[in-house]
């Protein structure tokens, strides 16, 4: 996606549940477009994977959609896959998991 200033922002590989922008891209964007610094601490705080909170959110989504008769079964499969990935990653990396763990 064009992040302003005529350059393209790249996405990191998929995290446990989503995609996040690369720190370097955000840092440049903030500097070039907003004339502001974007610190690593801010990036980590905003994009960390909060392992302790997300399984509960997944449970709430599951409950809502389980009451909708037209919800595809695949949604529940994906939610369960995400929940399992979060649990396993929490064991490996702790909580929260910094987004830079997913960069290559």
C-alpha cells in the first residue's frame, strides 16, 4: 500500500493472527510525512501480540457467530487454529510477543 511520499509499505510475514507493518516502513512514513519520530517502544506497544487476551477475544467471536445459523464451519476452524497458535507461541515466547519476532 502506498504510505505517502511515493513509496510502498511492505507487510511482514503473517503473524499468529494478522499482518502488521514493518517498523522501518512506519518509522520512515512518520518521519517523511508527519515530520515526527516513531520509536521502537511505540511500535512494540501498538503491534505486540497479547497472548493472554486474544484467546478470550476469539472465544467471544466464536460465541457470537455460533448463534448465527449461516456461519460457515470454516470460520470456527480458523478461530481454533488461531487459538492453538496463540497458546503455543505463548509457551515459546511469553506474553506479549513483540512484532519483530515475526520479521525476517
